[in-house]
């Protein structure tokens, strides 16, 4: 995926390898920051990168806990 400045929820989901429903859940909970531009909900690259790092840290912690 090319580096865009902003992503739609569908693009963000594809980038993270998760379904759109999970993206909307994270948006509603505030775990993933977004903004509205007209009727469109957008996620800026910085917010998506921060969220990706958070998911990676959680995954790493979970894997270490299983050892």
C-alpha cells in the first residue's frame, strides 16, 4: 500500500490485516484517532502508525506471557 496522508477505515483495515468492523470498534472506543472531512471518516497516517505499534506491543507482550 502506498503511503497516503490519510486512510479510509477500509484502507486502514486492509493495511492492518483486520476487518473493517474492528476498525470501527477501535474508532468508537477512541483507541484509534480519526477525523471527519465532510461525510468521510479519515485516519491520518500518524494515528494509524501509532495504533499499529500499540497492536505490535500488545501482541509481543501476549506472546512473551505464553512462554
